[in-house]
């Protein structure tokens, strides 16, 4: 990468179960961002067990404060949610609600950031509807969803501990989503030619 600093991509997702299928999908997508040159980090599992978001409460729990700061510093995000009863998990939705704390920033909410989105559910209907909801939320938070999104049917695809999956096409899709987030961040961070043009 030619930017003055590494692009930072933050992953958010998974479930309270360590090593869940959705968390493994997130790790593969983050690997795609790393291959594109991004520095990555993730908020998963127990770190997502945050108090219910309340805009009227000024004090934040340590984990909530850490999440907000990680989002603030990120050049792009990858969000992966399990699909529960046709919708994203309350755990992931609550974490995304904390982005409201960035409303007064110079770069409010997810403004100017690429957002890769993946839904993992036992069945196509829940996977697709969950992905659609994630895209709606990303738009509402002023993020730029990547052209490619991921709807993964865990009834047909299984992720393993080594960073792979039973379907290589799914791995390629997740890598591509991560790469698109990193490339969007790089494009935003690289000075344009006309920024240096005379007169």
C-alpha cells in the first residue's frame, strides 16, 4: 500500500460461543483485508456482550468504550452476524447501536468507510434476510456497503479451525469482501491528483 499509514479494518461479529461459524467467517474476511495490506482487529464473542445501548447514559462500560474507539479509528469495517429467526442477532445489533456515539465526530457514524457485510444462518431465507438488514443498517449509519455481500447457508457450508471452509467459493467470496473494504479505505486515504494541482 502507498498510503502514509496502514489502512485499519475492524471486524465486528460472531456470537457468544467462542469459535462460532459466524466468527470463523469473519476471520476469513479479515484475512482478505490483510492480504490487501490492511491492519486488522476484531471485536467478537464475549467482547460483544455489552449493556443495552442507551443514548441518555453518558458513561460507558469499558468494553463499550473500547468498541466505540475502535470504530472511530477504523478506515473500514467488516460485520458478520448469525441469522436468528430471520434477523441479525441482538448482540450484533446492540454493538452497531453504539456507533451512535460517533454522531458528533468530524467523521460521523460510518461516514466515508467501506463496510463489508456477511450473514451466516442455517438456511437461505434467514441468511438472505439478515444480509439485507445489515445493508440497511450500514446505509443508515452512512457507511458504504461493499458491492459484494455474503449470505452463507451453514446447513451447506462448514467453517473449520484452520481458516477454511467446506466450500472454496465461500472462502473466495469472504476474501473478496475483505479486500474490497481495504481497497475502499486505501482509495479514500490516497491523495487525489487534483488535490495537488496548481491554481
